């Protein structure tokens, strides 16, 4: 039997993080093995429950196929056999997590079974936010995608291995200035990894230390500065909206318009006209 092709409705890559929202057609049966060198995680976005069952092909998996939940993790280089009968149409978020997150390989049937049905509210909330951003990218762009990926990886490490978040200090003044200077130069599509390299630290450290220093995430900071720049450009008449979208590194004028409306409640054109009346 030939498996019908998925249809990817949104896809984003940021640093080592990859995420896509895909629509899967109805199938009579599911019988396949998933294997990826990177740890992957999936979120079932459809209203109906996941009807699939999975079994890790590993010596420490001592049971048969088990029910899979709404969130499923497949550790890197660990084959997962999936089977189901009469699977309905379904919509899913698929992610490959950053390699540098250093996720431990779960061992033993208990931890492996938890991979098939992850029930962490924090992971669920981050994945839902990822799905929203993939479907309609906003002003935070790549920084938000990568940041959410690192958050999911950290939460997953604690969920599966009890890892504790290390204690770190905030960023130095020169590091904060270097981040702002890089953004002011127009690098709006940079990733957290890019900004971390400028500061000589890891991406995970940058996320924690930036929030400790500023009270907000890197993604929130990038979105706020990008939005402020958008308003400045719209207040002038040197560039049309398509040119502003390009300057702000949006994929298209329509993507810029959608992000601006979501952030401000008005379209770029209406905002420009309202400024002109003042």
C-alpha cells in the first residue's frame, strides 16, 4: 500500500531548530518505522485523540506496542515503529530539536514509555506557540522559533532525566549593547545562536542570562525593537510597504502585514494613514 503524501502548510528553520506543521491524509493503516539522527518531537494538533501505537526497537524496550499520546518524542538514532488502523485526517507539528541541547538518551522501559506520551504542560504550551509561529511568523521570527526549541529541549531533559536548570548570572553591559547594535544594523532574521556567538556564550546561557538582565526573553526584545523600527519606517515616506517588509527581513509584504496587524491591531497601510493625519 502506498502511503499518501503529507502536505506541509508551514515550515521554519532557525539555527539547528526545524519545525513544520503538516496535514496528514486519512489512511487505512499505518505501518512504518521512524528514525532520525536528531531528537524529534511531535504535537498532535487535531481534536481527535492520537489513534497510533508505538514500539521502540531497542533492547531495553520489553513490551509490545503502546498507545501514543498527544506529544511524542523520538530520541535521536532510536527507531520507533508506529502502527494504527484507519487513521483519520490529522494535523501535526513536527520538530527536530537542536543537537547542542545535549538531550540524554532515555534508557529503560519506563522512560522510553514516557516518550510516547509526554504530559508536561510546559512542553505542550511551548509546542502550541511554535505551531502558531510556524503557521503565521511574527516580528520575533527566527529568534522565537529557536528559543522555543531550546526551551522544549530543556523541559524535555528535565521531564525524562530530572535535569536541573543551572544557575547563571545576567549578561554584561557590553554583551547587551552588542546584541542591540547587531539588531540595529538590520539583522532582524538572526537566530539566538547568532546573538550568543556575538557574546561568546552558548545559546541556552544567552536565553537565561538575557531574561535575568532585562526581564524579558530575547524573542520579545527582538520583536519589540523590530516593531519600533517598523513604526519609524511607516511614519516616514522614504519607503513603500514592500520595501519596509524587505528591510525588516520578512519573507513577503503579506507576511509583514499579517505580523504587523497581529502585533498592533491595524494594517501597515492604515497605520501609515493614521500617522499622516496627525
